[in-house]
């Protein structure tokens, strides 16, 4: 297990033990569907340490995360100018 510190807006939001280091764009879930979700923006490795800092965006729950990430990744819901 790899210890990862969650950084939200430059401040620590706790840590998580993950089986693998996530990549940019991955979503981290630490509990059930009502628990917060985290979208990874940047992965920061620390010198001479087994820990990793994950700069993330925090969402309140699974629903709010899915809506925001789907809107960000595809623009099907946006009107295109002709």
C-alpha cells in the first residue's frame, strides 16, 4: 500500500492508503456513495520518501462528482455556435 496525502487548494485534506498511485484525471473513492470523491489534478512524488502528494479537487459525493466530471470531459451538453 502506498500512503497518499490529499491536497485540496494547497491544504492537506487527510491521507489515504492506496494499492497503486493514481494518474491525472483519475477519481478516488474512499468510502460508500455518500462519501467525498476526489479528482486527481497532479501527482507529486517526494524525494527519499514512500509517500505521494495528490493535488485533487474534492466533491461532496458520487453524484456531484459524476455530473461535474462528465460535463468537463465531454461537451455534449453544451450548445455549439454555428
